[in-house]
C-alpha cells in the first residue's frame, strides 16, 4: 500500500476516533480512577483488536450482512451500555473516591469491562465493513488480509493514543475539581445510555 492511501485512511479514521462515544465515556470515567486508565484503554483496544482479527479472517462481511447476527450483537451491546451508564449515573466517580474504587475493582475487571464496551459495539464492526474496503485495492499485489491487517494496526494505534490522552487528560484536569469530575462522569454515563438507546431504536426499528 502506498503512503497516500495510508494517509487518507488515517485522516478519515482520526475523524471517527475523535468523535466522542462509548469508548470516550469509559476512558473519561477510568481517568477518575487513578491507575485504571491503562487497563481500561487496553480493554477498549482489545475489543477493537477482536474485530480486526475478524476482518482479517474475512468474516466481517459475513457477519455484517447477516441481519440476525447484527441484531443480536446490537441488542447485547446496547443492553450492556445501558447497564453501565445507569451504574455511572447512580455512583459517579470523583477523585476523592478514586482510591476506594480502584481497590474494589481489579485491573483485570477494568480491562474486561473495556473489552465489553468496545467488543459489543456493532459500530466497530461496521467500521471495518464500510470504511476499510474503500482503502483496500487487490490490484496492488498485497493480499487483502495483509492490507486489512495494516489498516487495522493504524486504527488500533490511533485509538490507543486518543483514548489514553482522553483518560489522562480527564484525570489531570479533573483531579482537583470534584464537582466538575462528578458532572463530567454523569455526562459520560448519560452518553452511554443515549448511545445504547439509539442503537436499540436504530436496529429494532428496521
């Protein structure tokens, strides 16, 4: 693949990654929990990586073209987001409680929750299904799987950098502002609920 194609893909991908969503909401929430930022982002990236493996294996087209599979995935993902969002609204994370919450949740639990958020998000699957094919050219001599793998690596790197920045920035800026932290966390929870509800409405209305 030539550098022009990669640059064009990166530009479009960054626009999508910089769009706030469930991943952003979880990264912000994790940023208020001390050292949980890294495992939280690792979990989010692991969820995207799972879709990358599916795409490289050529299964993304099959899954994305199956209404039943997409409906099941959407309902599961939306339900998970609604549950997480409600939990955040009930108990918003604030810097004063960060130590206690970090002790209550292991790094593995934080990682698995991040994996669930991105891994159950059907929008991630549709990203691979709708965006990647536009930048893949079988005529270049590269196998389609290799091109998909390269684009996936670029996407995962962009996600890691942005999500880490969001989490660290949230921790740095809000660590001395408990009231602002509570507001931002509640907004994050509301975003999760809104995204989950929109996914349900969008899928079940079809």
